[in-house]
């Protein structure tokens, strides 16, 4: 007797360039899956309709229809209101105050839980991955920006009407140039993929990173995690220094977070970490340790994420399950 | 019929220079109180015995004996283990790993809850003061160092085996001189009373703060909150700038905390804030607001503490009550 | 009777992408001129021969031959030894310890003075441009990097065997990320064209600079001064903020230089300044003023360069004249 | 036949707490000397008269009268106008625009050269001490503040109407707290004796520097160079870290100065350096080296001053001699 007869949970990851739906049985095994590109420069409704289609396709792959859905968890970029299911602001999508949860619940006729995508990923690692059984886990995911999430005593840590753990906006050297962000210098100025790429482009332009210069060039958009890894492996030592330094500053912010939250587990994930796990694990660990009060130095572990791209869909679905089964949150 | 017949709660505040016991009836009205100096350079046992005497005196003032105690909450400096009642490290007391909870429970024959003193103060403000009804409150108390605490969904936020919210150790300009602390430059380097006093002493020495120079001098230990306030009120504008700047950097760290935790309420307290509430409220508010992402700017309030020195004893007692009545924590 | 009968002075500007020779009569009027591209990835000798050809072409344009040359001044990138005429290191040319002066003097049979190209430009402004009659002028030329030069009491300020005024390497926030430069964070990390372009590329990528994103993109090499100016003029306010902030930090470094050298005149030049003179003049002036001790605030003027691309050839030729006529330096 | 028959040179050092006159024969051997306290809170004229008396006493000790004086060189604190002999601002003396040169020349009926006291000290080291035969020497003298001076090709480097090399006001981490100085964070915020004392006082107060706490305390004014040295020698490792860190930041500023001026010699002097020469020599050298471009790393030496308190009087007298004999400056 398959566990699909108990109904299924849908996990959804809505990204700036692609969207992914997974159908999970009650043991959280994947039994259906579908993927679509996210459209740019269109009205929110166009993409909302694509979400529905993508879910339907994933269900079809599993030979199921909508009636079998027990709940949907959808991870969205930017701060969201988990209670109302509203996406406050998703810059890449051009969204502001889009009632994703309400709309989707109406269309699909089932409970929908909206979460921040990084929170979903951290929750996934907490339930099924590198942070299982942690009382408090903080996830740090350096990518284009730097996402963060926290699961505290089994639940996603959040504010009233807004998600949080925006570790990319941790003020890291507040008096340094803000580069037009209107606020202050933050961790993203140093350690995001975009910032690393910009520093790498300058080094390439100056002739200090010959491999990168030859094979990738000085276009910030194309200097992605894999390009950085290849450059380092080919001997561009200056790029290794840039990446290691960026990781060390993540460690400084991590020390700040340990002083504030004393997590058991810090999970590092995202594209940069996947491409260069050793550099990040070592540099973040060492820098975090060095910057901590003695009493906190043995209170936590730093690990790399285990679930990769599946973390968000798994986490979103599992979050929907726990909230709906326990009736903790009034789902949209 | 007085509520004391329901038994009483003891709140205790163990400071580096003095200790305070208060007896509360079930409505948390004070019905007895006692105070003693804390001894320096003595064995922990000597001060533990003084704690017992001070509690007995407070009970005597209320015409009660130990049998009426339903529970004791004791706020101690430094990181503590709230589960085992162990004080990890209290530098001013010269304590390291002192089992306060266990010892006191044995002596007094009642449940004892050990909390960090700043956590106790923030919990006090949450239950009875400036942060009533907040879903998430963060307290920032600049004093000799800078203490912090957080009450999240009704409970003190903490780590496994260790308290946290050590906002004084927030890395604020990590590359700046660490001044021998073995880690990095932190909020305490800029905004603690000690740091402000040191900056003020330099200004006085250089002749830029004539009132302070004349009436207080350049001794860091004697430049306390009141002295700073008087200097400002007498026209030492450079001291006002130093204090305002220190407050602004607290605002920067506060913005970091809002991005991480999205609290409803930030409570400012402690000696500096009590002496100069307007400077701190205005500068912290403005600086925090300026350094936040748009989406977070209207999600919280900044207030000053209402309970003054009573916050810790009230909070410790009320924490004991809630934990014991709800049996949430296994009290020592 | 034309002043060319007194013989002529050659000014030469050797850049990373192009080289320029000008023939000046004794009144420093241009009477011949020639230009060539600089070859990359070739032996130094190939480019040295191109230098000779370019000078010969310029002479031919003036209907003169080599016998009329009284002296050659050649501005070269990077630190040079003005006494021996050795170029220590010219990264863009791939040169290290190339004896330009000796070689050229042998070929052309006349005295050759080798100077740093920015020094030459500042000397040009001192003799003929915006800094005429200054007792001490400091030039700051933000470009790909940031060049500096100083003329002190009529002579180029320099070290023993090496030129100096490397203001781009002024340590501006030493604890901030060094980005793989092996030293510390410097003015070039904030205010060079390359650094501004990298910050602008990130803003464009994030969607905060729509005009730049659409018309130029996120390729660091193509975000040049004109592109930045156009972006600002088209309403990309975040780019304006980035540029202004970069200029303000130049002002901070300028304040440091005023405290050290107390120049009469600070000349701002180079591509960024030519494209956006008002932003630079205003922001550098204001920031420099703000960061100065009272006593130094009225001791200097900030001006923009007047001679544009001609500054270096003019300055190199005029330097050759003064040194040869006065026999101050033993020319190579 | 003694060289005193050629007339004598007077060197004078006007400090905030004491004044010193030395009579030198033409070989710059001391043949008379006198010392007096400097009065505080009196009119400039009172101290000017004490200067005259002190010189007369020194002459008397040498059995000479005023007619034998060939010239007086007087080193004064703060920026001075070397041409007019005006002291712009001497904070410790409460002086502003005092015409020392003119007044003293009138009283003593001889040429008087007014120089900045640190410039005088550096000139002394250049002529007779650790920097003999240097083409360009930069002196860095960390004391209550941090003084600097430069002798370039035999003459004191200076501005028009104002002395310079104010290295204490080098912007070292401009975005860090300015502590009420109205400008930005500078080298003096980190590395002056006053700043080190303030950091040390905080460590003592916190119990991290037990020897300093017991023997000196937390009074900034009394934590002088000798007290810091004794604390380090007695095992206060945190004080050693504070001092070493301060010295390293002097090295960062020194690297900035090398990039700007390329001196042959950097002389370290002043009370802190005299008390702890090894710490300063090693830390400044290492930090300066690390922060330099490769091309500059072998271009200079770092040395400690040799002349101690005599540097200023010697330098002032020798400067008077060279200027008067060469008639370079129109002496007051």
C-alpha cells in the first residue's frame, strides 16, 4: 500500500529565473516533478498561472489530480507574510504585495503555506538534511545576494507579518562605502556572489587572474560560482584569496549570529558553497571561531547543506505538512 | 483576602557590586525587599550564603518564612545555563561554572530558575513594562558593557545550555583595532559606557570638554552616566557628540538585529539610557531606521525601559512563575 | 624668425593602449604630432622602436629632423627611476626594469628625461594649466587606477631612484577586504574607475540602474567614464550616488595629503573627472574640507585640470627643458 | 681657540609643560643650558618673557651674553608659519596667532627662526642623529598626539605659511567613530599615547590587565609610556597587544607616506618609542612592509631616534644656522 493514498504534499520553489514543483508522498518521497522558466517583465498573474500549470504537470507525472493534495508549501524570494501568504517584495520578479497564498489556495482548493525560499531551504535541511535534530539551526546561503534562515525549536523564526534572518544585510563595516544602497555597507558588499564576481572582474582586468580573464572575462553576470571554482583550480591565486576573504567575512557575521542566537548548527549552502565547499567550510569555521567569546566556541557546528536544489521544495512541503497537521498557522 | 496566601515568588538580582531580593505576591506586588553588597575576591560560597540571607531578610520584611516560597528566579551576570542553573562565567564575581540553581534549591527547598540578568530585565519589561504584549522584544542595555536579551513568543530566546543575545559582541567594524580583546572590534568598543568614558576622558585631557575636565577629570572609572549627562547639560558639546555617535552605532547594530529577528519592540535601558533617554531614543531610532531595508522600516517600535532597577527582579520572579506553573523548564 | 630655430623639445606619452609624440618649439607651441597604438604581448624592444618611429613622424610633420631636438621628455606608466631613466614596472606593457632613457638617448642622440606619466601631467598643469604659479601642487587623476603627482617648489617630488605620490594606494579603510591585493584596502578599492564600474555593474545587475543595464550592461570593461556620465544624466540615481561617494573618499585621502604636504593647489584630472567635473569638484572639495583641521581649511584650492590629454606630453617636454637647461638632473 | 668665538646658536624647545634652551658653539657642542616650567592659563607675553629669561640663563651658564648669539631657532607646538615666525595655534599653551619670531627677534636683537617642534626634532635627527645623510626623512613621533616631520633634500618640507606632516591626522579608518573631533577617525584615534592609555584603562577596569590596574589604575592621564612598559614587563599581555596593534596602525600610515613621498628613512621617536623601542620598531616595520607595493619594499629603512629630548633644541639651532648662513629664508 503506497503512502500516496494518504494524499500528497506539494513543494514549490519560485525563483527569479525558474520555478520547480515537486509532489511528495506522506513519507516525503518525490513521486512527481515539473519545472518551468519564470517569465520576466510580465504581470504577476502570468507567473501565478504558470505556477498552477507546473503543479498540475507534476501531479500528472505522478498520475494524480488536485484532489489528492493535502497542502502546498511555496518558497518565494524576499520577505513574505507567512500568516497571510503575501509576498511583500520579490525584486527579481517585479512583485510587490502579491497575495500568492490566497490566490493559489483559491485556484487549487487546498491549504497553501507561503514561506521565504531560504527559510524553506533551511527547514528542509532541518527536517531531512545536514541539520536534522538541531534545536536551533541558522542557514547562510551566499548566492547573488546572501540569504539566511533560522529554525528555532522546530519552527521557522520570523517576525510579525514578515520573515527575517536577512543576513545579507548584516552591517559588516558600516562606515565603508554603501555603493548607492541608501543604507550602510553590509555583508552583501563583501561576500555575495555578485560582489565576489565584481572583485574578480577587476583582478582579471588588471591582469592578476589570467585564467579567468582568458576563459570568462570581466562580465559580472557571467562570473558565476563554477567560473570562480575553475579559475581557482587553474591557478588564479588572487581569485582564491578573494573567495576566501569573502568566506571569512561570512564567518564574522556568523560569529555575530552565534552571540545573538547561539544556534547548534550553522548550515552553509547555495551555489558558491556547492562549488567550493572546502574553502567556505574552512574559512567560515575558522573566522567564526576566532571572533567568538570563549564561552560560545564549543556550542555549535558548521556544516554544508546536503540537499542541494531540493532543499527548498522539500522544506516548503514539509513546512506545509507540519503547519497544517498541527494547525499551528492559519493557512491561507 | 490577600494574594500572599497563594504563596510568593522571589525575584533576585545578583550584580557585581550589590544584590537585591524582592518578595512578590501572586499579583506581583512587592511585599518585601532586601539589599546587600556583593563581596569581591571571596569564594563563591560566601556570596551564595549572602544571597540566602538577603532572601530571608526580604521574607522577614514581609512577615513570611521560606515555606511560602513558590519559586525563586535569580538573574545573574554573564552567560548561564538556564536548564541546569549553572552560571558559566561571571567576570565581576570571579565565578566560573558555579551551580547556583542547584545549591540554592537545596538550601531553600523550592524550585529555582537561573536566568541571565539582562534577559530577566527584558522579560520584566515584556511582562510588566514598556514591551507588554510584544510578540518579539529585543532589549539593548548599554552599561559598563552592553547587555541584550530577547523574549520571543513569550519565552526568553536562548541557546542549548547557554544564554545569548550578547549584542555587545556584535562585530561592528571588524577590521578596526580589537584593542587586545583577541577577537574583533565590536559594539562595546564604541558604545559601552566604558568606551564612551574613555573617549570622554581623552577629550577632557585635550581640553575639549572643560566642564568634564574640571568637575570629573580623566579617570575612566568615575566618568559614569550621570557625569556624562551633567557634562552635556553644562555645555560640553563634544561629549554630546561622543554619546550621540555611540547611540547611532547601537542603532546600526539594532538594524542588524531587526534584519535577523524582526522584533516588534526594541527596548533601550540601563544607566546611560536612564541618564540621557532622549539622546538614545532619538539617535538609535534614526540610525536603525536609516540602515534598514524598506520592508522593515515600519515593523517595530523603539521605546525606553519603564521599570528601571526593578526590571530584573520582577522579570526573574515572573519567569520563575511562568516556567514553574507551566512546567516548561525542569527547574533546578 | 620662428622659435623653432632654437631647436625643439619632444614630449612623449607612453600609454598602455596608445602612444603620442608632440614636437614643441621653444615657446611650447605644438608644431608636430603623431600617434600610434601600443602593442601588447610583445617584447619591450618592439614598442621602443615604435616610440622612435612615432617621434620621427612627429618631426616629419614639423618638417624637422632629429638634429633639431634639444631634448625628449617621456612619460611612462608606473614607478620610474628619473635619474637613470629606468621604468621599474609598467604592468599594462608587461615591462619590468626597461632602460627607456638610455636606449632612447642612444637611438636619438639627445638627452632623454624619463618621468612618470601622471607626474608629467601634473607638471604640465603646473607649467601651463590649472596650477600655474603654485608653490606646491598635488594632482589626483582617477582612472582605471588612481594616479597622483606632486610638484613642490618647481620640481617633481620624488624618492631616491623611484617616483612616488601613489595616491591610489593610500590606505583608506585598512581593515576592509583587500580583495586579493596582498596588502590592504586602499583608495583604489573605492574610487578608481574600475571599482566604480564594478559597483555600477552590480547595481545594474540588481535592477537598480535601469539605463546602464539597458545601454551598457554589466561588463566592467565597458562601463567607462562616458557610460557612467550618460547613465547619471539618464536618471540612474544610484550610479550618481556611487560616483559621488567615490569622489568623497578621494576627498578624504586629499585631506590626508593636505595634512602631510599642505599644497596650494589640488588638481583633479583624468577621464572620470573630465566626464563629470562638477560631481568630482564639489564632492572632493566638500569632503576634503570637512576632514581637515581648522588651520588647514583655507590654505589650498581644488581645481580641475585644464590641459586634458595634452598635459602629459606638455609636461614631459617642459620637464626635459627645465632639467636640461638648468642641468639639474644628469639626463640619461 | 674655542669655536665659541665664532658666536653661538641658540636652540629652544617650547613645550606645553616645560621649556628648554641650549647654547651651541659653532661645532654644535652644548656649552650652556637652562630649563623652566611653562606656565598655563597665562597671557602669551608671560611665557614669552620666560623664554627670554631661560635663554639668558643658558647664556650665563656659558659665560656669554646676547651679543654672541648668531641666531635662535625655536621649536613650538602646532602649525607655525616659518616665514613670518607666527605660531598659528598651540592648544596646550592656549596660543593662537602669536608672533613669536618677531617679538623674540626684537627682544634679543638677533635673527629668530620659528619651526614646529617635531620638524625641529626630525631636522635634528637628520643633521646629527639616526637619519644623517638621508635624502628624504620622515619622522613619526607618537606621544599625547602623534607628531610628524619631514626633511626633503636638506630642507624641512612645509606648506605656504603653514607647517605640515600632521601624520596624527592621517585618516586611517574614516568611517569609524570620530569621537567628537568633527572630522573623521584618524591615526590619533588608534595610536596616540592618549588613545592607548584609554584602551589600557578599559582593559584594567575589566580586570584584563591586573598589574596596570593595581599599580596605576584607570586614570588616563597617569597611564604614561613608562607605566605601559612596566605593565607589559609585568605580564599584562593584553596591554602588549594594545600597544603592538597601535604600532601596526602607525605602520599602515607609514606605508601611505612611503607611497606618497618615498623617503629613504623613517625615524620613530617620542616617549612611547623610547619606552618600548623594540615593539614599535618591529611592528611598524612589519606592517609598513606588508602594506607596500612590491616596488617600494626595499627603498627605505625604519630606525629609532638617537637624540632623545635633545633632538628639538639641536634641530632648531641647526635649522637657524643653515637658514641664516645660506640666507634661504628671510628670518624674522
